[in-house]
C-alpha cells in the first residue's frame, strides 16, 4: 500500500509516469523481498492498468514492460520489520516507509519527511497544510458532514507553524467532491485520496 500512496501523491504533483521503484527492506523482511517487490509493483500500477489483468504474479513483468526500473535491497537502518518504497518520475521522487512486524497488519510510518503512524484501510486521505489551529477540526467536520467515518487521523509537522501532513485512514470510499471541498478549506495545500484494492 505504500507504493500506491507514493504513486497517488506523485500523480497529484503532476508526475506523468513512474520511471523507478526502489524497495528497501529490513532484515526480518529480506526473505519476502520478491513478494514485497511484486506487491509494490502492483501498487504502482493500480489504477493505471486493467485491474483484472493485474496480480502479484505478473505485476513485476507488467511494470518492467512499462519501462519502470525495479530494485530491491536490504537495510538494517529501517528496523527489523521496516520497509521503504521510493518512486521516481520525471524530476520528482517520494519515499514512503512502513513497518510490518510479524503477526500484525502493516502501518505507514513516514511519507516524505513526515513521520506518521497509521494503518491504511479502505481509503487513505493525505493532506498537506499549514500548521495552524483549526485545520484538524475543519477537516473532521467536513468529512463527518459528508458521511466519511475516520478510523485514524495522524497529524505530523516538520516545525511549529510550518508545513504539516495529515494521514487520515477512513472507512469506505471518498468521492471527488469531498476531495475538492478539502482543497477549498483554509490552510489546506493539497489533498490526495488513495482507494485501496481489496487484498
């Protein structure tokens, strides 16, 4: 799911095509690196290819056929069960990190330079905003007024009063109208909505 998040954010920033996918895994996940790379490739292709054709068996081949360079390496700096996916497209690059300890569902732990802790469910909303009072309340009210149930809301900032990022895991889907309304809120700079395919 980290790859789908990175792809969606880059697409909203104007990146037309992903050229490179780099996966780094912690020692505990090294034995599953081929499966994780296939899953990451599927996440990158999700929404860009016929969903009935896309699966974990053919995802790497489909990605390479589109000219996406795939690589995988092990890194102890990510923690034993950590992983990081970096996507590059045009002049843009974004890294999304997560952790998948044995016996638990995966959690996203970083988007770009922002440290978060959220479990992606049906849909994930990623907002960038100014770190000022009232943003979280306005976002929560808007989502509630539109029947969107928040499962988790994690707000992160780089410095007080500077840029902030919200990772909001919600139940169900979020329509384009809700995304547009989020973008109209004061102090919200960007809004990306990622709908995850059922596992």
